[in-house]
């Protein structure tokens, strides 16, 4: 049996809503985007939300609205996707790469602390000492949230703004303890939280994103920047109530979400918790069926977290295997199992290596762990047969490639 890495889950409601949108004649940003923003804000308990054309656009506008400039630096995890760091580079600012925790793959606050000390001492590769760190962009890798108090406390101590990269983390929540209330991702006091609705994300609009915040002015600045920097009354300029005489307030961008995309998003949002529970059941199935396989480590299901289970990254125990990750992955593919790797860390990509001179030993945990990572398929529509096909392929490969100790 072949199992793809991902299959999107789109229902008849999404299809009917898209058709209704096309029939309505209103294709670009309009009433469905507004409804999508309001419903999303309610879902994450945030007062303000802005729908955008991608998660990357949300990260870009958040940093732009916070005034990021080319003289500044921002703490960014090495273990992330291109988008988290590239938005820091857009205005010429510098991402200070931070190592990860081996278990969760989330950013290490201990290393962040050390990187700030080294930045101040002018002791980081390719970064002159005069730069000041102004912010941090943590990523909730795979959908298991970073401790919100640790994050807010770190940012407060160092005078940093926080833009959360929550591309994987909807719906997700954390709580301080079993008796404490759940706190949804997106409703935190961080300056902005950014979500992605890319095709393989936990809910999708094909391409799309959302920014949430408690700061109305910041969101309104982002809204203006998302539409060429026009005055906000320009939004309705094609409707009867809108003004034709808009003003350009800043050289902005073109990042608005369309009503066609929001039509999909509205129904994905309504089903988000049901979809999450099905991904959680897949994760439980994997954890039960693979618990005794000694050649791999499974991702933890952390306490006091509602995990969105966007990813299920296993770590190979290379000391117990006779082959490396790449050979293991190639063999998995031969068995018909889709996979991905999240991620080759940023400092091991040519651009960051050549521009700043980061070396593998500057981020030792990320350097070592990525050689062991493989993300298994996890999506709501996975049937028992598919879960079984994946786990038996992993088990078979572990047995086949087990390292035999030579006496
Ligand atoms: C951690 C992370 N941040 C940001 C993004 C960017 O999201 P988008 O593809 O919607 O621009 C992604 C997307 O894959 C991601 O995984």
C-alpha cells in the first residue's frame, strides 16, 4: 500500500462555499474574508485578526509594522523553515540563529541567552557587535507549544518584541498546570502570532495566512501595508460604502487574502478541532505501534498541551542502525511511504553559511539532530490500514538495517 505524506481534507461545504463565492461576483477581499477573520479571532481568543495571502506575508508584515530596520538583529531558531528568517533579511536586518532543544526541536532559551551575550560582545560569525537584538521569532515546531511564561519572561528580561511563528500550531493550546485554564495559541500577549494555511497545514485555504494580536493599531498598520499602504477606507473602495479617494500612507505590499480562499477557510475553521482529533488519533496509533522499536525515538505528547500534530517527526538512533538517515528515507520511499524532513537547519544552507559564516559547531544540537530526523505522514483522512502500512514499513526497515554488534 502506498501512503502519501499528506492528503488535504476538503468537504462538500468548502466546495459549495467556493461555488457560492464565484457566483456572488466578489472574488477578492470582501465579506467572506471579514467573516473568516472574526471567526478565527474568536477561536484563538484574540481581539484582532488579519487574513493574508500566506504565513510568510504575516511574518513579513508583523516585523515591518514593528519597525524592523537594517541595523537591527532578531533571534530566530536555526531549526525552522526558510520563511522565519527570510523576513528578517528583507529590510537587511540580521537573524541571530538559536539552537534547539533536542527533544521538542523548539528553540532553546539557554542558547538564546548565550547568543545575546555573544552578540553584545561582537563574538558571532558575520555579525558586527554594534547590532542590537530587538525581537524574537519562536516557532512552535510541529504544533507543540513553547511554554508561554518562559517566552514572555525571556522577552521581557531582554526588552524584545515577540512574533510567534505558529505556522504549525492551529488549533493548539497550553496551560500552566492541570487545574489551570487552556490558553490558545494566537491569544497570547506576544506582539503578533502568525499562522499558515498552506495546502499541507492543519487547516488550509490553498495558500493563506492569518495574524492575530491584542494591539489594534499594529494590526491596522499591517492591514494597510497588506494593501499597498493605502488608508484603511480604501478597503471598500469598490463597494457602495467605500471611498474612491484613498491615500497612500506608506510603500506597502500586496498580501490580501481572497474571498475564494476565505470560503475554504471558513469551513476548515469550523471543522478544525475534529480534524485535530483525527491527527491526534494517528499520532496515538503511531506511538502505540512503534513504542517497542528500539532503533527510533518518537515525539513526545507533552503534558498540558493541546498539540495540533501538524508533524510526527521520528528520530533515528543512528548508533543502533547500519545505515544513515538518507538511506533509511530512500528505503522508506521504496516501500511506498511518503515522508519529509523538518528541517535541514538554516545554518547548513548555502545562503546562511556563506553570508554569515555559521559553522555546524555553532548550533551543535540542530546539526546533530537533523541527521536523525524523518517526518512520517500524518493527516486527518489517514485510515487504520495506512497507519499500519507506515508502522510496519518503519518496523521492517529497523529490523533489516539493525546494527549487529561484532564480537
Ligand atoms: C515554520 C514555518 N513558518 C512559516 C511558514 C510559511 O508559511 P506559508 O507557506 O503560508 O507562507 C511555514 C510553511 O511551510 C513554516 O513551516
